[in-house]
């Protein structure tokens, strides 16, 4: 029963008034928490929303006919929505237009006061039935001929008769959009009568009807009438005809304003110019909002700009004067040209800001035309000539001309500062330069990338040829090891990166202004200008790194005439540093190769003499890396000039910046580093230890370690270059970015090359260690004579092998990561165990020699423990325990030791230990006892064959 509800009585036939009341109550239904959504009521067969839509498109004189249909339609005719649209379409929120209405109202009041003051006295007579009609004949609000009633006139008469009733309502005095529109209609409709005058008198009649005191006042009145006679308002039925008449009036008024402006401009009277310009802008703005015209098409501003002499003096400046007789660039001529351009912006642009309305932005139109017609033509001629000379000159000229053109941005902002409300923003001034230069961007960006590819390819090919030539005929003095010759290679690399970073942070000037400095980035902050990264001085990388006799080491004959790529300035070094450097050089590094077959480094490294032409450390060159980075940075700095480009070309510039860095990584990684490491790996594999009896040093591996230092330094330089130059342009955390992916690929290429080289180097090193052990260990080292004194120290072969291992392991520290170092140590340990096991199985070991074996194994264990790799340390601990099988005299005890698997940590099976004990000198004597004890059998008794 709870589901049922008592029905309430409902009137089936409601009166019209009740329907209207219901409509009003629903339309104004507002709850406590906000408006309640109710369905739109129907008026007749159509919803009220559709009625309102129709009313919004009806002319105002037609609304009374609609309102007389019913009480519901009368209520809809008073809806605020239709009047709000008409009010807002006239833009009366602007105080300037409101003042025009106030002036018209004041004028009507003055006219009414004068009429009442001059009227003769009248006698009150009884009104007849025609009094109201007679009065209506003289009513200024009477409808125009052809109109069917006046909606506002109807409201006026209704207001007179219902005034007492309205005053009794609580909200009668509230101002609504409808009352606002009624006021505007009452004030502007009488002015429309002037539009029916003859064409040549309309403007004067209109000016007389409004009695404006200035051109700006007349313009605002015309602007208000234009909006009043719009399609959204439709104040009268003849609004289209009157609007066309008003448009012709506006054209004649604009022509009069243009004449007045030209006259004032000729006299230099800025006040009159400002008044005519403001009036003209009011007219243009009114029409422009409905026709969607551009600001650049405003006639007054356009004519003013065309009369500036700067547009007709282009013959004064010759773009070809920026080229020297030798085909270089000297932008002093363009400096003079830009001085004239900036002076024109300062003079004419400042006047435009003071004279023209801020909304017209005439200074931007003037500057855009100046940039396109004068500056753009100058730059086009200059770049065309530069392209004819050479591609390199063209690329430098593009960046330089853009840098020069950018100066007009500051000039525009400086001129705009003449007026606080100018509204000129920096981005608008920048867009002028960007639009002017767009015509050159496609060709420039394509040419920049293609040229960089050719330059990088040329540098790599040059180095390949030099490497081939140096292999055929070694470079004098090139055998010096740079990093490994230092007491602290890590400090040397830090010095390299510090100098490299300092150069990257130096400011760059793109525009050349001095003959001979073309294309060079002028660096400031030092005693003399240096050109880019190419002026990095390797003498500052570390102590005792070069000398006059070793210039070929750094030059690698890259300049073709034997000169050094990096010129050292002795004045930049203090006297003490020079003395110490020369002392170290003479002591350690630059001994004549003919007299000294091997040279000892401060780390004790024995490097090959000059007869070894296949030096792996010369397969990579820091000079080549610096050349590649220098060429890449030159292109990058030129492209960076356009980094602020918006829109499509902004994306292209950013893509080009990324592509420039990617080209560097590909050239340095694939063409130089990977290729050099591959050659080094192949040469290490061809190394034969037997051919180098006089040294414990593995020359290819020592040189490979130097190569690893050089490669690691190159990677660090690329990282510094990436952080300083590329990071501002990309998101380093975006792993999908092309630059980040290519950089990771470059690092992986280097790691793979080092890993492959270390694998080959490890094999070569262990072959050398095995060779040392085989050649230095005496035949009876572990089977000494009975009367020989017992020496418990390690053998000479063990000592030399460990020295070889220690030296090469020490070289790798600081040149690679901890993970790679640990893998290298582990590989050395695993291969050393195999060598020692093979070496032990090759010997005949007596009881006294067993103590020598234990001593050697303990020495090997101590060396492996110093590497701090737990896995191989445990293996050598088990190998050390293996030496005990050679010092146990009793055969049964020996058999028990062999059977004890836990003694060796599970690394050796009893069968493996059995093979080792077979190398005992007394094995034939104890074999039967050991076999019987281990396996509980005797071959002589249990074997059927025997």
C-alpha cells in the first residue's frame, strides 16, 4: 500500500492568466541550492526556446505585433535574453560610446527646455476624443512611413498610463537590458532621419543632429549608429537601406579624415594628426569588426607609411660591399645599413606610436613593411652572392644576417616605449623578423646538414689516410704514451675536460666584422681572441704532456704543412711550470728512440721502441675528436641563432639541432672510435709472445689501455658537450628522443669496442703470462736435488708473471667503469687458474718441491686477493689447498686427502685430484697404496686382464 499515492485534483481547463503565471513561475523557479532544471514550457505548439530564437532575429518594430498574440507571447517579448543580445552587440560597455549617448540625451533635454521656455501660454480646455491622436502627430517617436507601429512608442505610451501601477511594484526601478535598450532606441532613432537627406548633405546633417565638438566625437557617433543599424539589432524595418547609406557616409568621412591627416602630417602637427587618426580608427574599427579586415589595410596608416623616404632609398646601400676582395665577409657595410634602418624605426616608429591609436599597431605594420621590402631585399641579394662564392660563406652569412636583422626587435620595443599603453609586446616584434627570414630557412637548414656531413666525412677520411701513412712510415716522436706517462692519468683527463669545458663556456659572436675573422667565433675573456674549440691547448692538459720535439703527436700532420693544429703560447704558462715541464720531458719521455730501445714510464711501463710501428694508441686521436666537435659546434651555434623560431620552422630548427648532434655521434662513434678499436683488436690477436722475449710487458695491451683512456676521454668530452650545448634544447629524461637514443647507442658502441678489445687483450695477456711461466721456470724448479738448500720464496717465473699481471691490471684502473674492471679481473683469474693447473700437470714435483709449489700458489692467491673479486679469490683458495697433496709423505694419508671433497670447497672432484698427484716424483711407489685406499682394490689382484 505504501506504493500508492493519493491523487490531487487538477483543473483540466486553466485560464490564460493561469497559464502565463505557470510559465512565469517555471521560468523563475530557483531552489535553495541553485536553479532547478525544468522542461521548457510550450507556447502554442512550439517550445518557448524556439519562440525566443525567432524573436532574436525579428526587427524591433515587429515585436509588438508578436506580443499582442497572447499574454504568453507578451511575456516572452519582455524576456531579457533577446534584449541582452541587442544591447551587447552595440558594444555599449565602452565608456567612450556611453558618453555619446549622454551627450545626445543632454542635447534633447536642452532642446526640450528651450521649447517649453519659448512656448506661448495656453488655456486648459476639455479634451475631445481626438486629443491623443493630435498629440501623436507631433511625437518625435512616431513610426516612420511604412512601419506598422513602433514598439518603443508603444512602450512609451504604456509607461505614461501605467506609471502609478509600476511604482507600486517592488522592483519597478530596477534597470534591465530592456530598459537600457529603450533608452538607446529613443536617443538614436531621431538621428536616423539625417540619413534620408541627399547624399551630399547627409554628413553635414548628421553632424548638425549630433552637434559633435570634434572629429573623434563624430566618428564615435557614426560608429554607434553603424552598430545600431546591424543585423543583430534591426531597430527599424528599413535598417538595411539605412545601413548602406551610412556606409557611404563613412567612406566620405574617412576621405575627409585622410585629407586632414595628410595636411597635418605635412605641417608636422602631431596633435591634429592624432585627432584625425583616432577618428579614422573608430570608423575603420566599426566596419572592420563586421568585415574582418586586417589592421595592415587601414588606409590612413598605410598611406602614412608609403610616404616614408626610407622605402625609396634602397640604392644608397650595396649588399655586395659586405664581401672582401678575397671572398671573405666583412659586415661593416651591413652595420652602416642597419644603422639607417634603426634610425628610421626610431624616428618614424616613435611618431607612429605617439600619433596612432595603440590598437592600430601602425608601428608593427610599418616595421614589417620595412623588414620585408628593404631589409629582406638587402639580405636576399647578400645571400645570393654568398652562395655563389662558397657554401661555407653562405652558411656563415645566413646566421650573421639574421643576427644583424634581430637588432630591429630592440629598436621596435624602444620606439614603443614612447607610450605606456602602446600594447606592443616583444613576441610581436620578433615575429616581424621571423616572417621576413622564413624565405631562407628551408634552403639554409638543408644546406647546413649536408655541409656538416661532408665536413665530418672529410675529417674522418683524413685521419684514416694519416693512420695508413703512419703505419707505413711511423711519425717521429709519436711513440710517447700520453695518459699512461703521467703519474695520475685520471688527473690528466680532468685537466682535459676542464680546458674543454672552459672553451665551451666562452661567448660566441656570430657576426664577422673584421677581415680575417670570418667564420671564426670571436672569443672574449682572454688576452687574445681564439677561434672556437680549435684553439684548445693540449699543453694545459697535464704536466709533461708535450714538448717542441713532439709536435707531431698532437698535430698528426692534420694541417697538411707540418704545423700544429693547436698552437701553444709559452706566455700563458708561468716560468716554474715551463721549467718543471721541460725537466720532466727531458728525464722521462723524449729520449731518442735509436739509442734506447725501450722507455720506462713513471708507472714502470715498458713501452716498445720506435721499431714497433704498429702502435695501437695512435688509432684514436683526441685532435680528430676535437676537430669533429669543433665542426659540429660551429654548425650548432649557427643553427642555435634560429632556436626561437615559432611554428613549423621552429620544429625544423629543433630537428636540425638534434640531427647535427646525431651526425657527430655517428661520425665519432662508428667512423673513428669503433674503427680504431677494431683495428686494435685485430692487431692484438696477431701478437705472438715468443717474438718478444726481452720484456714482460704486452705492448699491444699497454697501447690498448692507452686507447681505452683516449676513448674514455672522448666519451667524457661528448658528455660535456651534450650537457653544455644540447641539454637546453631537448628533454634529457625522454628516452624516446632521437638524441638520447643515439647517445646511448654511442656509449654502447664504445663499451662493446672496449669489451671486445679487453677480451682479445686478456687472451694476449694470459698468453704472455703463460709464456713467461714456461720460459722462466727451470726444468727442475719443483724437483730440486736432495742436497739443494730449501728456499721457501716464490719462484722467479711466478714473480715475473705476477709483475706482468699487476702492471697491466694497474693500467686499466681509472680508464673504465668498475663493472668492466671487475669482469676483466675475473677473466684474468679464471684463465690464470687454467694456466696454473696446466703448468702443474706439466711438472714432476718432489716432496721438497711441493713446498715450492705451495709458496707459488700462496703468492698467486695473494695477488688475486688484492684484486678484491670474491668469486675468483675463493677459487684460488681452493687451488692453494691443492698444493698440500705434494707435501704429504704417507700414501694412505694422501689417499684420504684426495677423497676429502669438502677440503677443496667442491671445486675439485677426487678424479681431478688424482690427476694432480700423478705428478709426484714418488708416484710409482705409492700408486698401489693410494689406489687401494681410495677405491679398495688392487689392479694386480682384482683385474682379470692383469
